[in-house]
C-alpha cells in the first residue's frame, strides 16, 4: 500500500490535540469526575428500585446508597457511560473528534493506549447515536452509490466472495420481499368491456370527463366508476383541468430513471468528498457499518454543528448503547448523507 501522507498529518494533529486534552484532564480521576458532572446535570438522582429522588451533595460519586431503600444507585446507569470502566479514552476521542480530526480504530488504539476492539467500540457508540440524527435529517441515497469505498469484509459478507457481494445479497432479499408483498395485491379482477373501450379510446391527447361520456355514450356514474377502476390499475391518470390521459408505462419508467440520475448528479460532490475522506483515513470500509462512517464524515465536515463540547453534551444526554445493538447493526439499503456542510 502506498504511503498515506494525509493520514500521517491527521495522526500528528491528533497527537497535539491529545497533549492539549491531557493538560486539561491529567488523570483518570479527573476524567471520571468530568463525566459524572455531565451525567448529573440535575441536583438529584432517581432510585431505580423505589423511584425516590436522592439529593446529590458534596463530591460526585459513581454510586450512592438510596436514603429510603438503602439500595445502590449508579449515576451512570442507563447513560452513555453505562458499564464504562475508564473514562479517559471516551473523553479523549470526543475531544479529538470535536476538533475535526477523525482517526481509524487502529490509530486511535495506538494513540490512546487501548485495545483495537475498545477503540472501535468507542467510535461506533458515538457514531451510532449521531447516525440517528441523520436518519431524520439526512439526504437519502442508495447505499450502492458509495460502493467505491467498500473493500473490507464483515460478518455479513458471503463466504469466499468480495465485500460488495453484501450489497447484491441485500438487494435480492429486498426484491424478494417486495414481490411477496405485491403478489396478493396483483390479483385484480379481469378488465370489463367498458374499461377496455375507455382504455382504447384514451391516448396521450387529454380528454375531459364530459367528452368521455359523449364518445362512449354512457351515463356519468358508469363513466366515473370505469375511470376509477382504470386509475387503480395505474393505466390512466388525471391531469390539470379534470382531463384524463392514457398512462405510458415506458415513459413513466424513463422519467423515474431521469429523476434518479438527477439525484445522483445533485449529490455527486458530496459522494466524492466522502470517498476521499474514507480513502485518506481508512483506505476502505465494510458495508455493514457504512452509515456509521457517514456519521464520522458529518462530524469531520460540519464544524459548526460538531464543535467543542458538542459531542460530549449530545452523548451524555442520550441513552446507553448496548454492545449487542452495535454488533447487530446493519446499514440499510438507503443511507443518509449529511444535509449541511460547514467547514
């Protein structure tokens, strides 16, 4: 693999940022106290056993005894820091990300002195929460649009096949499900004589409702019912001025294809920037966590939204992300690109 100059510069920036972080937070004890402060924004905590509100006084601790039922109350329970033993790697990662420096799990583990699996878990927990925002505010594109960066295997990759085979298998399953859902609906009754005559009468030239009644010599209720049935079959459509035309399926498919191409062109710049982002920092990724890497890309590009303390504030106000949930995560067929980019 060729020498990656951009990746080296990125790592050097991260080293300087870590020095800044260690100056402000020199040991694990201070990192734990800072994390607890963010978790305990209120002046009391609620006991999960008896729902008693326990006032917090004096130095913050991770565990209190309930004054009513004498059972343990864990401050971090149900929060982002639930079951976290060492707080420094989490806070340091957030600090570096908030300054626009994104590292691979390998570089992050070496920088923070933690295992590769721990570095990967920290990054995924952060991006899992941020990707939930993208689900409601991002631009939707097909995951296959970003297939240029997919070159690493995952547990979802079929045996002895290229990582892109995941995309093919997902598309096949999706098409099969759609066919199974559509099959019962496709059993429509045979076309009546009136419907066949109206379909033959209509063309690309618009025809009003009254003209249809006159040309077919039928009353208004019969004409109305015939039009409704043909619209349900998706064979005719009503246009402006209460006029009807025959639907051209091939023209409709071509129009949809053009709209998709326009969408690809519209987001081409964003897609190219994401591809470059991945190549410089990760060289390649798996399809399984593609959406989480898009969340990292959003952090990197949108410096206004994800500035200092933004990730820490967001994560500490969110719920716990279990490891099993991350392990079971799978990027959907339609991924979400960031909508706003502020460098």
